[in-house]
């Protein structure tokens, strides 16, 4: 059974749009493209390589696939050679050409297609970018591992990894490291249901019961 893994760049406030360059993704008038560059160093690059891991295929949304397909086929570095050789599974309609070698369009319902892919082999499915796709998969509980490289910057606007639709889940922090430029890398593994508890050591006082009733009334109103 394959794992679905996400590895990507985030700002402190969760923006993932256009990390690589000014013209990478200007959707919605986004003007901060390339925000990763000032904080990226050899250590950060090594951490990203570790986050991506080995022996994987790519699972991509349409926009990220089109960005990658316009860039990576001519690259002859380690990542380029890997990306060009492995399978790319793409959630995109017929308007997106699949000209990049070993590219495959996901047909039909994307969730059913990903479930079938997970059951079809043992190479991990690595998501890069692809915000809408990863949000859809998080909502369905189909992401097994999250690795976030959080950069010391707030962008205020732009496409975010978390849009309020993710399925409630508990996660285990497996590793946390940082680079000299302040990039924090956290790797999380899906752990199960959300657990809750309470710090209260005594029964609620009348003031607390009144507060609860008042807030419940506000919710009903």
C-alpha cells in the first residue's frame, strides 16, 4: 500500500503560493513570488531533499503540473533526472496536455482515483505544491504524512495549505529541525482521531455555567 505524502514550503501564516519565483504563480494578483529565495541555503536544500525522500512518484494538481512540465524536462540535476524518470499522476482535465514523459491523467473522481493508486503499488505518492489537490485529500483523510518547511516570513495573502476543510485528525511529530536562516522543518505522521481533555479540576461554577449558556444562545441566534 502506497503512502500519500506532502512536502512543501509555507510562510508562517500558511501561504504556499509562488515560492520559487516572481512569475511562478501570480493568480489573484499575488506579488510576493520567490519569497523562499532569501532564506534558502545549502542546509535548507538538504532538508527539502530529505523531506522528499526516495522511491516515489509525483501526485500533482493541474497548476503545479503545468509549472513543473514547463521547467523540469530540460533540467539535468539530481531532482530533474528523478522527476523526468518517475511517473507523474495529475488531477487535470483534457485542456492540460500530458507531454512530459511518464505523465498520467487521473480519470473520473479524483478521490477514487487516488484510493486506487494507493492500493496499486508500493512507491509513495509525493505531493508538491498542488494546494487544491492536497486540500481535497486532507478533507477526505487520504494524506498519510505532512512535511512542512516553514520560512520566517508572513505574506498576509495568497493561497494557503489549510483552508478550513481538512478532516479532523491527530498527527504525530516525527522530526523537527531548523536551518541557520530560520527555516523550520516538521514531519508529521497521521495518528488517528483527535483526542480532547480538560484542565478543569472542579465542577463548573455558576459564572462558568452562565457563560456557556450565553455563548450557546449567541450561536443559536
